[in-house]
């Protein structure tokens, strides 16, 4: 089996359809992921989802950083058109300090309208949002550099700013771009350290995006090893088919859904060993998993950590 970085997403969002969440489950999950040897914990970043209880990403990330010892801690994904990059730069530099250099930032253009419209914020068109994301990444990098920072963009500005403290990691914490559009992949190569696809793309489609990134790296003169290929999967795992049907039957019945945000991979450990290998063969360096239903996340995390994770170490 190929070596893969494998990260996990705590149950930060709960709803009647996927189960409840609470602080106890989140923190229990984080400690267990650290103990089991996962590479990273990545938290969703939303402030408004219809019918869901949503814990704040950056606040919770600081707590997770303080209670873990080895595992990297980060976001997937922070929407820069929603969160001003000055606050993101400050929060993630603080997390990097709290964690002694374990922070990872994944940014996005934002796709949940409620995140914006509930709070009177304008939900711009995709082209505007992705331009804001790219400019926000450059803004954050300027904040993290040594010395004072000036930045004059269309959406964001810095004037002789001296944000302190700086992150522990040098030259800075990794920045990945969530998305697999042509625009997102170009930004990942120009400004970032990798990109994240999600459950809507299968290994064959993922491979096509990897080839696009290969070409973009050659054009930009970047070493291919500098840009990570990452994939996010929604997962329900159980020891056997009967247990899986009881746990995830309603999602298994929706296996052919056309909405990529509803797609869920359901299976036993052997199924996930094969699936992760398929993504690895397609060029993935990193896989992130989030477990559904939420209230069964810790049990699924342990099973995945014991039966799937060792195959990719």
C-alpha cells in the first residue's frame, strides 16, 4: 500500500438528519485521533447552515490545539470572502503558537449562502468570491512574513501593519485551496501548497485534476512535490454489512444522488482500504474523512484508525 497522509474531521456540525454534536464528543474525538496516529484534524468552517447546530471553527481549533500533542490542526475550509483575512491570519498564527507549529490553513471561496445572507453579508458571484479568496491568501501571507506588512488589493488592504505574534512554522503554515475548478487549481499552484477535492469526484476524475495540476506546476516552474493533492470524503464505516445497514441505510439508499454534498461512502474496513488505494493511485497525497452519523463518529474513528489507517503508514 502507498503511504498517505490521513486526516479526520471532528463532529463540529450536528442536525436531525446526521445526528447531534456536543463539546464532549468533539474533544473526545480529537484526543482519540491524536492517540491513533492520524496526521491531522481539520475542522469545517461555517457560521450558518439551515437546521444545523454549528460550532465555531477557529475557537474550537484553539481548544483542540491545546489538548493534543502530535497531530496537526487546521481548517477545511475557511471561506475568505466571509472571514476577513486579517482575523484569519491572527487566529491561525495563534493556533500555530498554541500547537507549537502544527497549524494548517485550508481556504475556500464559500458555497453556503446562509453563511453570508443570514448576517446581512453579500453573497457575491463565484468569480468575485474566488478572486477574494486569492487576494485573501496573499494578504495572510503578508501578515505572516517578518516585519511590517503593506498590501494594497481590490478587496483587502494593509498599511504598515505589524501583526504579532508570527507563526512558529517557517516560512509559514501550509495553505491549501479547497476546490477543483480550473480557477481553484490555478490559485493553489500560484499561491498555495495544495488543493482539496471532495466526495463529488471519483478517483478517475480526481486523476484528471492531478494531471491539470502537473501541467500548471510545469508552467509555473514549481516542483511537483510542493503542491499536495488532497481529497475529502464523507464516510460511514462499520465492521460488517448488517451493522453498516443499521447505521447508514438511508445514505446507502441515496448512493446515486447527483448532489456531491450529499454523497457518502459507506462500507466496511476492507472497502475503505481499497477506496483510499484508488485515490492514491490517482495521485492523492492526503485524504480527509468525516464520519456520519455524527453521534457515531468516535466509534467510527476508532474502527477506521485500527483497521484502515495502518495500511497507509
